[in-house]
């Protein structure tokens, strides 16, 4: 979206999503989650890493917000993974019960 203004918090959250993906997803896939383009995300990541012009208002508070956003994204990823593991465990438990009945 040309000309759209994003808050510093939104930018930090998007960068945190990218960092939390730890290279397991493409930048295009990560950018699709918050509804931005790959190039926009690439510029924000570059700025956050100090490789480009930093977003306005870059201060110690901004660093804390970025860290908080990164940790929240990582926490969400871990919670999702835990739910998947619980589902897999439940499927395996039920399969074991089924086969135990068949063996009797």
C-alpha cells in the first residue's frame, strides 16, 4: 500500500516476526502475515540491524520494544509448536489404545 504509515510498534513486531522465524520461512511468507510486502519488511529489518536509515525515534525505548516484540513473537511460535506436539501426542496415544484393543 503506497504511502501507508506504520507505527514504530508495528514495524518492530514485523521485524520480530522475521527474527523469530530463524530462517525457517521466507521473507515473503513472513511479510504476508502482517500484510506488508517483502521489500517493506526487508527495509525494516535492514534498518533495525543498523544497515540502513533507522526509523524515527530510535532510542533505548525502541530497543526494548523491539526486544519485547521479538520475545512475544517467539513465545507465540513456541505456544503454537506446543499445541501441535500435544495434538500429535494425543493422536499417538489414541492409536496405541486402538492397537492395544486389537491385540487382545
